[in-house]
C-alpha cells in the first residue's frame, strides 16, 4: 500500500496556513534517497549525480540537492541561469541540450559547465559560438533501433525506441566527432546515452553501463581519445502503481560495478568517473499534490471535483499517467466507490483519476496525489487562465516552508500588452 509521507494532522495544520492546492516536498525523503544513491556508487570515487533540473526547477530543492553532493543537469538558457543563481558553477553543471542556441553554449562556457554535445554538427557550431573547444567535452550516443530488457511472460519489462528519438549521434558519427574534437584541442572526453525512460528494473543501469563501457573502450582504441567520464543519464523509474516494487539502488550500483570490473578495468580504463542525470528517481516519490474535494456530481458516472487541475499536474491529462490517490483519514475505509477525480479545465482529459476505486469522498476531504515531486509542478501551464499552485517544503523537524508562492492574476497578465 502506498502511504503519504505526511499525516492528516500535519496536513490540517499546513492547510490552516496555506490554502490548497499545493505541491509538498519531503526534505528527509529527498536527503535519504540522495545519500542511498551516493553510497551505492561510492565504489567509484568520482561518481556524481547531476540532478535533471527540468524535473523540479525550484531553487530550494536544487540547493538541498547541492548540500547532498549533487550537481545539476541543465538543458536551456533559463536552467543555466537558475543553476548559477543557486550557486552551482564549473563542473558541477552538466549542459545536456539539443537543438542548441549559440547563447546557450556561450553561457554554459562562461559558467565552466561540462558541455555534452547532442550532434556532430554541434562540434563546429560550438567552436563558432564560443571561439574554442573546451578541454573537457562529452558526446551523446544514440544506438538506434529498439532497446529491450528482461523478457517475461507478459512481454519485455523495459522497452523503448532510441531509433525514434531525436537525441544523440550514431556510432560512426561518435568516432568522427571524437577525432575532430581531439584535433581541435579537446583533452578529456565523456560519453552519454539515455536509452529508456521510467524503467522500474534493477537491470537498466547495468545494461546501459555495459553498452557505454564497451563503446568507451572501442572509442579509446579507435581515436586515442582519453575517456574520463561516462554519464549514465536519467531513466531510473519509480513505482507509480501501488503493485510496483521500487528498484533497489544498491543492486543497481553493484550491477554497474560488475560491468566496470568486467569491461573498463581490463581495458586499462579503471580511472573512469561515472555520473548520472536522474530526475524522477531523485524527486518523484518525495513530492505530492495536496488538493481538496470541493464538488461531487452524479450523472452517467460519479465525479469528484477537486481544487487542483491539470495546470498543477499535467501527467494524467497528457500521458494518461497513473498517480495514486490517498483520501486522508480514510486510509482504512473500503474502496467501494468508483470515481473520476477531476479538475476544472474545459477539457475532458482534466482528470487525475478515471474509474478509480476509492473510499467514499465527502466535500472538504483532503486528497494526496502521490509521486508529483518530479515532472509535476514544473510541467504546469496556464490554460483556461488557471494559476499554478504553490510549492511547500516539509523540513525534517516537521516545520513547513513555502518555497514558491502560488501564481496570482497579476502574474498571468504580466506578459500581456493591453
Ligand atoms: C529528462 C532527462 C533526464 C532525467 O530523466 P528522468 O527520467 O527524470 O530520470 C536526464 N537527462 C536528460 C538529458 C534528460 O532529458
């Protein structure tokens, strides 16, 4: 059973000060998880997690992760500015962009960020943009085809299609890019690949590591380039569904270590530093959207209207994504009702749950929508003139801090020329 990280009594105290809806983050959960990740990879002295800023671009969260030893992975000008404002600099910033603007490379270079090139044409474009080639540079690999993992009776437990993804370079482009970059003065190289998203498998990272480690050994052989870094990127998933098991980060770390010993060490590459760019895994379970039931409606189906909408969390509307819902105070009540839980947008997809078995909900009940810590608040939008909610941080001592206020009507009109 999925349990909220906050109690009903705590939420009642919080809602006395901060009106619903709001996203709430769990400081302790975030810290403990980051510590577990760092411990699982502590066998690799240079290991560093670069949190994927796009997942939760909120300064208090980025600063918290910084204290936990994380860097940041940025993909746009604004994310680079955010990283700078949060005190990140130099190699604590990874810049993994695509379809990049010259001004983005210029700011990444000025901050001393590690630049991760998405395309072979970006070698020349980077040089034209910043006037030189950095000594440390990464290239992103796309192996094409279909990536699968662990076939079971029900099918593949992980399957994604890099061949349809716009990112990265082909195998032969990678060799060419490394040769050109080396000729232009690059000294230390990194490789990166993102092959599958939201994988709930302990095998994903080890499998990806195997692919990248073999590739690194080949590239070193072919080009003579010194490969110092391997970026396993994001993609480790979280159990959105109550019946799913979380991955075990210790098993993941150990699986990657075995590949390292098997492939890199014999290739004379036992100094390679690993990094990750996890977003969902770092924050997803440690945030929730708190909303209040404000209406019920009985027509051809049973509806519960809440005071949040897809402007606060668009994954269910856009992807049909499942987000578990707990009705606070009714955790042990039988789930004998079938509801659609809806927001107020004039779009029928604005539903946090469809045909969901839940306990009887009364107006005024507080609902916790789970796993909104990553790709939650940040994906919000202003359709129908809806204003995005506040973000609150639940500290380890039980106190609560507002880390982003709710939008106001003035914010909505700020860009308008009347
Ligand atoms: C989105 C993204 C990530 C993070 O992905 P998660 O699924 O949240 O782990 C990491 N790296 C890059 C380049 C991304 O675009």
